[in-house]
């Protein structure tokens, strides 16, 4: 058995997950959920919402804002003219 699997929650919400849980976890418009077995003898699973990764310039800016040290801009290189 795998330790981790993924499941998609539809935006219509036709799955068996309650509406209050989808709203509180940010999945009211749908998204991905990590599914992990609990191994408690009752065949239970643990569902953890996966945050959508932001792409493009906004995602890059978000990654840079999480850096512990400031990122300085590089110095300009002046090329000789012909």
C-alpha cells in the first residue's frame, strides 16, 4: 500500500466530503487533496488539502518573499562597443 495518494475534489462538490469542510479548507472551488492511510485497524484515512501552486511572475515573487535573506539585484555588466 502506498503511503501517499492524491484525490481531486470537484467544484460542484459531488463527492462525499461535507460542505463545511470544503469551505474551511479552501476547497469550495475544488482542488487536490493528499490521502494518507492512518493504519489504526479501522481502515481510516487522513485528508490534507494541497495548496495550488502559483505560477509565473506572481508565484516567483511569492517564493522570493519567503526567503530568509534579502536578494540583491545583480550588478550591470557594461559590454565594450565595437
